[in-house]
C-alpha cells in the first residue's frame, strides 16, 4: 500500500463500529414491525383456534357449557379405530381425499401450459379476452358453479335435452345423480374454475424472462416451439416446483365447499373428503367431539406430510421449505 493511500483523508470522520450495529439493529426492528401484523393474523386465525381441540376429550352436548359436559379422555380416539364400520368409513374418506389431491397434483402442470400458450397469442385484445374469461370463474362461488352444472347436466338440463332431441339417447343420462367417475367430475369442475387464476403466477414469471435469450435463439434459427421448449418452460420450472411442494405439503386440505354442494345420496361414498366428513359428523351427525378428534388426526397427518416433503426437498434441492 502506498503512503498516500495509507493516510487518512483530511476531514473524514471514522464511522464507529457501535454506530453500525445500532443502525443495523434499528433496521431489523423496522422490518419486524412490518411483519408483526401478519404474525398477529396468523396467530389469531391459525393457532388460537387450536384451543378448541379440548372438545375432543369431552362428551360435548350443545348448547351446554364445556364444564357441564362429561370428561371422557381418549374415548373418541378409541372409537375411531375400535368400531369396524367407523374404520372402513374413515379409510374410504382417506382414499377419497388422497385421490382428489393426487389428481390435483397430477394436473398441476395445466396452469403452466395454459400460461405458456396464452403468452403465445399475438392478438392482444383476444389474449386479454381469454385471460379475463378464464379468470372470472375463480370469483364465482361453488353454489353458482353447481347451478351451472345443474342447468347443463341435470335430467332436464341442456345436455340431456339436446341429446334426446337429436335421438342419440332415449332416456336422460344421470350425470349428477350417479357415483360413476365422481373423481373426474370433481377434477373437471375444479380445473374449469381455477385454471385461469392459477396461471397468473406463471404469466408473471414469463414477463421476468430476459428477452435477449429469445433474440439470441431466433438469431440461431429457433422456431416458436423450440423457444417454448428450451427457454420458456425451463424458466418456469422453479416456480412450478415451489408451488408443487406447497401443494404436497397441503395435501389433506383440498377444501370442503366444492364437495359439499355436489354431494348427494348417490355419490356420497366417493365424494366425501376429510374436510366434508368432519363437517357431516359434527353438524349433521351431531357429534362435535368425534369431529374434533378426526380433525386432530388430520392435523397430525398434514404435519407428517410436511416433514416428509421438507426432507425430500432438502435431499434433492439442497434447500428446505421450512
């Protein structure tokens, strides 16, 4: 080092180490204050309701207070596995839940492909129209979705009417009042409702791809298919795998409202997922304590799946998700 470089510049004030630490500490506190409202919301909506698990250890009879009900210990947990009929029903419910979730994961590539093809539409007004029309169903309640399904596929619906008038069928086909292909029907309606909305994140990721990659590929003679296969889709893979892992970690939480509005006496065996099963036992079965016990079992299985997914992610990607 030269002599001039080693000399302190005249008039410069050295920054103290303590000042740097104090500034860094204040920045950390400001960031924590920004996060604090979300932590409070998570506590009140995710952790505070867990005190309701205490109902699983009582024979709760509404509208009595909890202290007026009998304490039964782990009676309801024993009931889950001691009664063969209850065990068979619970196994069928778990099969339904796993089947619905696996079908959802298997088709999770569809929003990515839809976003890619939507991005390739060169006519701007037509692309905006398609994106708007496919995103709007996400904001429609499942009650209205069932109304659409009933208008189309009921015994007197449009599909049966058209087929009968065309002479293709003699009697109405039972689309809704049937237990055949229940999993596929639920997958169809869920895809129709959520495809456009789920593609938004991939469309945002596409805008972040460096345009120079496409320009360089076009100079080398790549066509549109090669651009999609070699640039667009590989650039979307990190987003896809993150969303895929979150879906796996949220495996048992496949919702209730869709299956609640579509269930009937004909398809109840295969449409009843775990969330709907807990609701039916607690509300219509009039056994809130047993429903709470099943809900606790669901939480244990969900946490176990999350730990498993985190372990696989750490082994394959070298980074955990929690």
